[in-house]
């Protein structure tokens, strides 16, 4: 299985502009720039896309872990807060904090926390990121 996306950048770092697309058509020619990436200009950036992908990947991984325990969630809401810092070697994603809230009929908190920890460790995007990944998981009643 392969997944693809592409990006085009035109111009210098400070005055240039780029856009990225995916063959699925879900996003096409989405603009980004230095200002959307490292300043507060409106628009998206690669790190925001990574955070969205991580939140989505983790939610599915948690659903799989819960299914293995014969639990079916009504909902799983995950927010990935990604931290990017300028280090001596350049910019790096140094941390991601996952904030998870789930509604799961008949689940106890211990089973939920175990499933959440296993999902955090097993999520393919957690595995690819060279960053500290922390989590706060809350089971709603």
C-alpha cells in the first residue's frame, strides 16, 4: 500500500509560495508560505497537516484497540498539539501531545487507559515521528 502527496515551491524562502495536493482530490493546490508556517498568517502548513494526520491515525488505532477488548466507542475525539522548535541543527518537531476524549458504553477507565496507551504506541504516525509523544485521555460517562 502506498499513499502519495505532492508539493511545489516557487521563489525564495521568505518571498516564495508553495502549494500541495493529493491525488485523491481531498485537497488540491492548497497554498502555504513562510508566513503560514512560522508566523501567524492565515492558512495551513505541513506541521498542521501532520497534527491532523496524527489525530486521525490515533483515533482509528484506539478504535481498533477497543474492538480487541470487545468495546465499541460511540465517539473518539482527538486533538494533536504539535510543537516545533528551532534547535541547533534546525527546525524540528520536538513533541506532540494527544488530547483524547471518548464515549464508550460499558467501558471502565482502566480498560480505556490501557487501550489508549497501546494505541499511542501502535499508531503508525506515532512510530514515524521522532518526537516526545504525551497524552491525556478522558473517558466520558
